[in-house]
C-alpha cells in the first residue's frame, strides 16, 4: 500500500514547475504505546481540563486559547482570528537559493520528508532538478506554508529522489556558547593526542543504521510478551562499578599498550579521571 502524502503542491525553481508530494521520512508510529487505564475497572481513562482556581471541570466549548501578557492576564485568540492571520497557502515550494550541502549546521535540521513527483507528467522535471543538484553538489533552500506555518526547507538529492528537511528558525536554536561557556581551554599533550588518534583509527568504520537496535523498544516488547504469557519478569542486572584510574593509563589501555612495570604515568600527576565504559 502506497504511503499517504502529508502535503501536495509544486516545487518551483525560477520558471520550472514540478508537482510534488511530501511524505514523512521518520515516524514514531511503530513504537510501543502505553495507555492509562483504571486498575479497578480495566477501563481507559480520559483527560479532563480543570480550572486552576475553582478546580472544576471546564467544558470543551468554554476552552479558549490565549497569550499571557502578564501573570494571570491573557489575550484571547479565537481559531478564526488565528486562521485569518496565517497566510493562505498557494501550495508552492519556492526555491530562493542554492548552497553547498555542508554549509548548514545540522543543529538547524528539524524533520525530514521524502519529496517525490506527484504524477507522471512531473517525472522529467523532477529528474532534471534531482540530477542538477547532485551534479553541482548543492542543496536548494525553499519556503512554503506547511501545516499552518511558513517553513524553510533544505532540499537535497537522496538515492533516486529528493529529501526535504524542515529547518529550525534561528530563535529556536540555542547558542552553543551557553552550553560550552564553562569548558576550559586545555592544551592536550602530544602523546595523549597521538593515543586518541590511534584509538580512533583502530575503530574507523562505515555507518550502518541497521546495526543499531532500539534496545528500549526491544526490552518493552520482551516485557509485554512475558506478562501476556505469565512468565517471570527478568530482573535488570546492576551495572559494574567503574574503576577510577588516570587518563593516560586509560588511553594506553584502550590503544592496547601494556603498562611498563615500575613506571608511573605522566598523567597521574594531574589527578585521576573516570575511565570511559
């Protein structure tokens, strides 16, 4: 069964127009979902909105949305007012520029979508756009009204098609300096750096997402199966306590270098660190 398109419109580059469809590339629909139910009756429970002051339930028709301008003071916005303020979609994914594929920091990447031709008539224009981007090693930056918001998308060749990734706005991405402000500017000794590079070299490989399983989902599936079959639930093993050793010794051990007897590590003078597990 063919997937259902999330959005249909046209991809427009200058005067070239290509009817396209957006399909969700990443979904959580296959994850195990837990429901909340009443233990006494076995019935599902429903959420109910309660007035924060009176603690009485509020009927759906009395629930409105608004913006808090000061503590406890709101400006009410009706659905019609919000809809009127949002630009009307012309179903156009309009390309404004082309950039090198590596020019955008992936911290701005939001959600990926597959972008495919909507019909047979669009296939030739689609192939021209895809192959042109691939040959020039560039991505297209486009704008469109998607799901009630004007979004910026990065469009790149992906296998036999195109992938369109919505981008976070600048105000949505926190400054890296805020997270790294307390990171000290340390000068790493030559031997330490060489050992680190050696460890990286010995573990170089190719990325294969199929090699990484969702252990949490697998454990939940095993737990649900055991409960259904009335089997004993296995107890989680407690992790082993990590040993505290000096960093140089940890690097040498990771690189497969046996410690010399009677010699202390130069790093031991700078304090001990926790070994990576």
